């Protein structure tokens, strides 16, 4: 039981690295999504822009969970 309450340092370090990698990947993949939303709004494609904006919001929520 104490192992669950206090994991070894190596396990904590591995988990931290994994979370940072996932966060970095999510940050990198956000820019193209945001650019797509901007382009769709700029070209007046509102319905598609709204759908992509919803996808971007979901992406941002997932990214926030990694912070």
C-alpha cells in the first residue's frame, strides 16, 4: 500500500517525461488546427469553421488536462 502512496523516484520521473511529451505533442498539433479555424472564418465558411472550432476547443481541453 505504501508503494502506491509513494512511488519510486524513477517511476515519477518516467511519468513526468511521458506527460511532458504528450503535452509538447499537443501544443505542436494545436497550431495547424487554429490556423484552419482562422482560414475558414476568413473565407466565410462559417459552418465548417464552427465544427473545426469545436474540435479545437476539445483539443484545448485535452491540453489543459496535461498542464
